[in-house]
């Protein structure tokens, strides 16, 4: 079994590129949401020459080669599952981490019958997951060729974590931490 729920951890990763300034951060939490590891990159502002030389590949290079490699390589507590909120990061995170990755987003749908319920969202590898019994289901996208047993194991991990934490809340903590670092 690839996920050990008893000592599981979730890694949250964010990479932003706003106004020509790129930065990223990762937060690894236990299944209660308690931080175990936090990493961030200093802001990167590409020079005019770099923008010319890299062209349309610049953003991909910065996000995947510099920021993701740096963040994932630096964490001391390796999570059993990386969670990203940007769908275009899903495959690069999976490949860089050489592990399990998931795109997770909120929905406005009515809750399903019970925690652990899963429905296909009509796209390959995309599901609606009811992580707890009262919240709206989450939209989850898995990398291509994810086996059904891996989806079930991931759902089990998310349901376990949702008993004691809001699954998307760590993204807000990362954003606040990055804002705080920018103020210093």
C-alpha cells in the first residue's frame, strides 16, 4: 500500500508568477494540519536578457526547473501526497517529487451522501470527492494513468485528514506566510 495513513503527511505546494516576479513555497503538514516542514524560494525577477533568451519557455523553466526542484528537493519531511491548487503544476510536481500528486479545488456542489464518496467528474482522471460529511465535495485531478486502487487510497488519506483539518486551508497559510516574508 503506498499511503500509510497512520503516519501520513500532506505536502502543499504553490508557485506564483505575478507582475514578472516568481516565487514558490511548500508546506508539509501531518493529518491534523500541524506543520512539519516549510520551504520557500526568494522572489525571482527575470532580467530582460533572460526574457529574450528563454522566450515562451521562461515561465516553465522558472516554475519547474528552479522553483519546484528547489522546494521539493529541500523538504526534510517527504509527504506521502503532494497537493497543488494549479492544474498545470500537477504533472511537474509528480515528476519532480517522484511520488504521488493531486490537484485539489473547491466546488459549490451540494454534499454527497457520505464522507469517502467518489464520483467521476466526466473527465479522465478527475473526480468529485466527499472528504467530510458536511462540506461541498472537492474536485480532484490525478495524473494520467493513475490506477483505481491509488485513487481509493488517496481518498482514504483525504477522508482521514478531513476529520481534523480543512484540506484546502494550508494554501491560505502559505499565501499569508509569503505575504509576511515580503513585508520583512
